């Protein structure tokens, strides 16, 4: 992910639940109580860029990791089961606007073997649905609209690309038959 | 075309694909004499009507529009041949017929537009057959896309225009799958290296 990429920046901004392992003076405002300390064991939702750095800080020189990361609610076992059952009906956008990017980052930080397969299968099946929708535009009104509204950012771009190329080919072919002499 | 939206299809729009296919060679029956032309792109042989000469497609289309020649359709572009290919395509769900040249769709479209009278008189039937062929192949392409994996996708004998149609989409899907599986790949490589060090 590049430094200036908007999608990368937005991915980083998504929140992850963390548990503090040590007591830190003065950071109480993260919990909402200013001017107190963060006690060991407190759970706070931190943005990914911060959580990642603190979660691997042991490698960078502190005694132990400042926080331990947990699975964000968007990737909870309940959601994983829903994705295993029927990937096309889950509303990914409401769980996380950059769902797959969040998944990638979490997979890099936590040990979650099954999650890789679940995410891959979900992506494949939803991509097939997206291709269908792109070729037969039904608009936002019918049942297709529900699915389209639930796409995360990656899928939305995929849909746009496939729709645009289908449109270009159609325009090209109909241009030809319209200019018959 | 004013709509040169490159982000969708990558480097090629359908109009550009059509332009590129005009470089191929085609036979014509000239109606007028012409001396040989020494162009940068190649040498155009002199025309001695009614002898047939082979020239690039772009020149053939230009001359045809000025009514200075008649185009001889390429051997694969005839109704019986297309019908035969259509039959092979419908009967075999798993592969694309290799008898179609790489640029069949764009060449056929250009020729149908420029010289319907030269194509053997049954150009209406030819149009219908070509449309049908395109739809059968498109259905197979879509089915193949459903089986995309992160490593590679193999679909033999697709035409250039058909590839351009799916290039943007396939690229996005393969990329996405690769990124999701990236963490596992790193683990596999590390595991491999450790095994090699332990069992050396």
C-alpha cells in the first residue's frame, strides 16, 4: 500500500479493540476520563495505525507489547460463520468500509488460519456476483440494489471497472452497426 | 471516440484494439492502376487490375470507401465456416475453438462495416452468426471468470477484444485474492527456510 493512497489511509483509520498490558500515566483521555492513567487490562478501541505499532512494540525495544490486539468485530466468529454460509448476502460495507484491506492487515498481525480461506472464498463468490451485475445492469431499485449497496471499497472499484469495460465494448459494437452504409 | 477512458480496460480501449488490427494484411481486387508506394510501414506493391494484391487492412478500407477496390474476404470469414465454428463452440463447453484468428471480432466488425457487399452476398446471415458466436464465447468467458484463483487463469484461444473486455475485472480479482493470501505466503516461505536450515 503506498503512502499517499487514499484507500490505505482510510484502512489505517479503522478501529481495532486492544487491551493495554501495562499502566501508562496520562493517557486516560483515550477512555474518556481525562487526567487519569490507563490501567493495565483496559480495553480501548484504537485506530489500526496506532494499534499495529503498539502491538508489535516489543520488537522495537519495550519490555513487552504495550497492547494486545483482538479481532475487530467485523471479523468476529459470528461474521465468519455468516460468510461461510452465504457470502453474497452479508453487508460488508456496514461492517467495515474497507473490509478486505482490514482483513489483510489483521491477518498480518494475528494468527488466524481459517480466516484466510474464508476471506478468499467470500471474495471469489462476491466477485462472480459483481460480474453478473455489471453485465446486466438492473439498477438500484430491484434486489440487485441490496447487494450493490453492501459492497466494500475494493468491490465497488471492481464493479466500476467491469461495468465500464462492458459499456465500452457495447458502445464499440453498436457504433459499428449504426454506421452501416 | 471521445470517451477514451483508460482506467477501466488498462492500456487498450476497444477503439484502439480495432485500430491495431488494421495493420494486418488482406487481399484486394483493385479497380485502378497504381504505382508501387514505398511507405515507412512497408512497401505497397503496384496495382494491375484485376490482379489480386495483398495490402494492409487500413489501406484496403480507405480504398474501398473511395470505391477504388473490392476486398476479398479472408478465408475464415464466410457463413459456412462461422456456422461450423459456432457448432463446435456450442458442443464444447470447456474450450474455445482454436480456428478463429486472434483478431477475429474486430476484423469481422470492420469488414462488415466497410464492405458488406464483398462478403459473399449473405452478410445479414453472417452478422447473425457472428453475434451468436460472440454470445456463446462470452458465456464461457463469464463461467471461466467464476473460477478465478490468485495464481493464474488459463483460457486458451480467446480473441484480443474479448481479452480486453475482461482484463480490468480479472486483474482486480486476482490482485485482491493475492493480497488476502499474502500473509500465508510469507509464512510458507519462512517455514520452508527454517526446515532447510534444520535439516541441512
